[in-house]
C-alpha cells in the first residue's frame, strides 16, 4: 500500500516545493518507482513513461522485439558460470523463471539470489527452472554462485545484448539496469513479466504465485 | 506589534523551519558520503573519513568530548560560508533560512554526541527534545551503528530517516555510483575490523 511508505505529513507536503539538494530529481524517479513497486500488475506497461534505453539501436529493437506477456521471446545462447553455452531452447518443456538483475555482489541482487535459493525447492516442486541473467562475466557469476551457494544457472549477458533484445527497461532515467523477471511456460511463451528494482524478494513471491496456477 | 507587522516575522520563521528540515537532509547525505566513500588519503576529506571510521569503531568516545570540540570544525566551515552571506544579504527570509540551516549543521555533531548519550546522563531538556523528535533520538541513531550500517544517516532531527530508508534513496544513489563510476560503497561489503565496533570490554581482544 502506498500509504505505508509515505513520510510524515509535513515532510511530504514540503517536498514538491523545495529546491532539491540531491544530485538528481528524486521526486520524479521516486514517483515513477512507487507505482511500479506498490501496484505492479502482471502487464509490463512502463515503457512510455520511464527511462529510455541507452542506444538508439536498442530503442528500435525494443519497439519491435520487446517481450511482453503472451509473446515468445527471442532465442539466445549465453555462457553460464562454468563457461558452458546455454540456450533458451534447452528449457522448453518446462516452465522457466528467467530473472534479469543489475549486477553480482550488489545488495539487491544478493538478496534476490538468496531468496531464489531459499525457495528453490518450491520452484523445483512446480517443475520450474530458475535462471539469472546479468551483464557480469562467467568468473563473476562463478564467484557469486559459490559465495552464496546458489543452486541455479547464472548466465552472462556480455554487452547486455539479450537485455536490450528483450526490452528490459532501465530505472532512474537509464542509469540503472532494470530488475525484471519473466516466467515462461512449457511452450516457451511468457506468462508473467514482473518488475521491481528495490524490493527484490517480491520477485520470488510473484513468480511462485503464477507457477502454482500454471 | 500590529497584525500588519506580524507577517514580517512569519516568513523568516518559516524560512528557518525549512532550513532546519533541510539541514537534516544535508547531514544525512554528507554522512552517507563520508561513511561509504573515500579513505584517509582522500584530499580535503581524508581526516574526516578517518574520523568517521574511528567513530564506528569506538562510538562511545564521542560522549567524552567537550562541547567546544564538537563545534569547532563545523563552526569553521559554517563561518567560511555564512559570514559573506551575512555581510552581503539583508533579506530577512534568506537570513532566516541560512541562519537556522547553518546553525543546525554547526550543532549537528553535538546533536550526534547527545544521541550517543545515556538518558540518565543527558540534560533533561535534551532528552525531551529527542523524545519530541526535534533532535535525533538515541534509538534511531543506534540503528545506524548496527549492521549493515546503511540506514539512519541523518543526525540533526532524524526527520528524513524514515523516508530516505523506506524509499531506498541511498541504495539507489549507491547503485548509480556503482554503475557509472565503478565505486562500491563500504556498506556493501562485510564489515572488516576497521569498521566493526569494538566493545569496551573486548578492546584488548583482536577482532576476526
């Protein structure tokens, strides 16, 4: 509920009128963020109002190939934490939870990975596979997976090509890679797109909820 | 004073209130920066960064410092910025804002010291102001001195702490700095012995 996170009355009413001392326009970014984190629905509808992807070619790609609920995402082959090539097609025949996260060894991503790890049995019980994707290289993924004993695959999206192909939106005016999770069903079609940068554990709840209904 | 003149006081007072509120925000942003970035070798800020690290290691020592000690460094900086403003400006609203904002900043280290005090040893008026939320409270600041040392950075009134923490403002700033400049804030990594608080009884024992 939005009201839970609102500050004391005086502060909130002062906010829009004061000249920001903070380095960037907090108001807009937080107001953009609030609806996403509090009211996020199943549909991915933030493309028009939020940050623009960094290069013009990715804008074109995202317009034509953006992955949304009901579509089949573009195929890819990426290296996992052991340096082995892994294709998306490998997972056909069972549901897949594919989560894009900003970077290894950052607080939110660590929380998210550990939350997936702690609920991994539930995902297995639902017959699903969990795959994490970030722009870090295989050695970074290997160290990250080892440190936190992650039982699932981490893929290395070097150059963030797949992130751009799938149209994963950025946060805070393009400064932060977005945290977005896709649930694909057995046929490879997207059944859920969930985005939440600052409440990473919610990704686990939302995806499990959907998997139980698949 | 007639009704027509009372508004003359209202605007500077309101400006002062805004200054008080912004001083708290400023204290938080500055504190966050110093706690997380740079080192003893950083130009200009090095000694302060080292002092803040030392404070995390031995937080109780701040309660043993004299009043003048808590004020002098900030007073120097405030004088440098505020004296020219005082001499050049005559607008009462601006002066109200600058006076209260800079005054709160100047006293912020003393407010911080009081937030480390024990209730029975503090002047009753200070305890009353802390309990009323006008000065940063002891429990709120104590939360900053617990793992993962990444919250409750404001030390004037603490009025911004809840908002900044629930909205993940500092986490967002940290992520942006990480992605744009490649710098990791100290609060992301396991606290090492430079950061972890030494308890008085264990100060003889080496920390892991």
